[in-house]
């Protein structure tokens, strides 16, 4: 007998489910299993991975009801599949934490654990942290559009999801500048730096160095600015401890872009007249 009853209402509140009509979606090849409803970023080869806080964040992985579920039953996109990623729109994200702590229209914090992958890329009420295995980052471009609610996976497993507004399109993807502080005549760039980040050089006490960390992945691009007043002494940029620039002229405006490839940093500097 042919089917006579049809459900015209979509299942509501699944992680990775898009709820807005106007969306911007990208598709990126997965380098690891990607569950829907997680913040994702690009690795050094331009492939998509779960959020770690070290690559260029691009959006939230999407759910597709036509996509076969993985053995884990969570509908994850598998290695080498092309993952649809919401770059602008409204979507349900997985959430870990206490629902009552979330205020509407506030910025979203995201878990970026490096070795424990269970919560990687989930929205969380946890405070910002750089501790090993407990990294939590603020991710500009994500705002809560409601409070978390209970939901289930396609296999019936319990989870929490929260509706978020996503705005990570290329024209609007901007990170707040970070002021570097001098210690022992060195400005150490943090290992938590994100692709495209702008760093401002703080006040110098003597001729100083700016040290780029070895731990950041290939493909990273970082930007630097010195205003010519705070940097009243020369600056030399270093790949960890190896100089990769000449000493700049003191008290001049300096702009620089550092790039990492094949495990080595290089920098292009412009010094004001």
C-alpha cells in the first residue's frame, strides 16, 4: 500500500540544524570525523578540523538528514567527505555546561581541547582558559540566540543544543587586536594565537625582540603593528630564538606580516619614514 501520510514539519532542535532562510554555506574536505553542530577551523592544508583555537575558524558544521550516520550514530562527516559549514545564518550547536548561565545575544565561548576531543568545538559556559586539555576560547562571530535545550541524536542519545547566530563570512571575520606585553626585553607571541590575528607591540624598555612560537601550524599568518611611540627602541623579530629580521629604527611606525611554512617563520616589515 502506498504511503498516505506525510510529515511536512521538520525535526526540531538537532545539532547542526539550520533554522534561517538566508545563509552562507561553504564546503570543506574533512581531515577527521566532524559531528554536526560544532565550530570548525582549517588546518595548515586547508582541510576542515574540529576547533582547536589554532587555525582559521570558518563556521559551524551542518546536519543533513540525507547523510548516512557513522558507526557512532551521531551523523558525523567522515574523513575526506566534504562538510557543509554554515558561515552566516542561525544554527543549533552542541552545548556543554549549565544552561542557566547563558544570556541571550552574548558572545559564545568554545571548547578547544587539544588531546581530549569529546567536547572540541562545542559551545560552553566555561570561562576562558589556556590550560592544557582545558582550552576555552571566545569566538567572535558567534552569539547566543536563545538558551540551551535538551535534544537527542539520530540514535536517541541525549545531548544539549543551543541556537546561535553565525557571522563568519570573509568580509566580517575580524579578531580583536591583542596588545603584547614586554618581559625581559622580549614580546612573546602566545601559542594560542589565531590565524589572521593582529598584535600590537607594547611599550619597550630597551632594544627588544618579538618571538614567534614553534608550536603554531604551517599556514598561519599573523599581523603586527607598532605605533612609533610605545616602541621607543629597536625591534627584532625572531623565529623562536633565531632572528628573521634586522633591527627596526626606534620610534618609527612598524607594520609586519609573519607567515609560517615548512616549520619556519618569515616576516615582511614596513617601517615608517
